[in-house]
C-alpha cells in the first residue's frame, strides 16, 4: 500500500504555536551537527514535546525553525486563522 505524506504549503515561525491538541511537523536544526531534522510534535503547556515520546524538545541542543500542519484539515484551519488575523498562541 502506497501511503503518501501530506505536504502543507503553510509554514509558521517558531514564535507561534499550534493548538495544544494538534500534532504538527516541527522543523529543527541540530546545533551540534548543524543538520536540519523534522519530527512530529505538539505544543503543550508552553513547551514543545515529541509526539511519539512525550519528551520535551531541548532548545539548547536544537534550534527551533518553525512548524507545518500535517493534514489538509489542519492546513485549512490554520489558513483561516491567518486569513482572518485571528490570535495564535505566541511563545
């Protein structure tokens, strides 16, 4: 079975956050290796957490670059928020 991953055209900076229940793709740069990486994450109680492990993302070893929605439904929701200048959580 060929499952394609959804690729959003929306990109958000690291100073904004998705709704707490939304799992999104978080884009990081590993500071020690200087390499980009992405992982499934959520923003919970003021911190980014890995969606798979629940562990807090260490901002001392990883530089947060931003995040993208992972589903068409999320993209539509966040596009509406952007288009109507609604408030988004600011870290």
